[in-house]
C-alpha cells in the first residue's frame, strides 16, 4: 500500500500549519512505502541545507519502520546500531522522521521535517502524519 498524492498533500498542509503555529520555517518531505518522494514543501526562507535532511529523515523512518529519533537512540556509541547513519547512502538518526499509517495501521509512507530544533521537527512531522489517521 502506498500513500496517494492527495494524502501526501494533506500531510504537507497539516505539517505546514503546525510549523506556522510554532512560528518556524520547515522543509517537509513525504515519501511512499518504497521511499519514493511523493510531495515536498520548502517554506519561504527555510534553511536550504534542510531540504536534503528532511528527505533523508523520511527515508530513514521508512527504511527501518520507526521514527528517525528512535534509530538515533540505538545508534549512539556502544549502541547496537552505532554508525548506521553511514548506510543506505546516508541516514539521519535524529528526530523529525515519522511513519505514516492508514486507518488499518498499514505503513503507507513517511514524513520527514527539518528546519528547527529536533523537538519542533518531530512535532511538525507528527502533525503531518496524524492528518492521515
């Protein structure tokens, strides 16, 4: 199962609304279950370096079926996934990548957000993912 463009656009809209509520500028990427980019938004004046990071956060979440921040916890020195960020063409292992599931609980994609603190990145990504529930 894959996220549709209409669903991806709803994710982007909800994430943008949360970013505005937090008074921040974000890059928001939505990928399907195969990690293909389906929708993307670069809010005016958001950091250019965060374009790539947002897409990698989304892919990281989908590659391992967990939020990117959870992978970060496992990839600390001495952890079971130490240095995993060097795999798959580069992963991002801090918060801001969240899985998107449908009403039945099936993973249909992921959203990645970058542009502010990791706490705000995660909050904006989660708001986007929650738009599909």
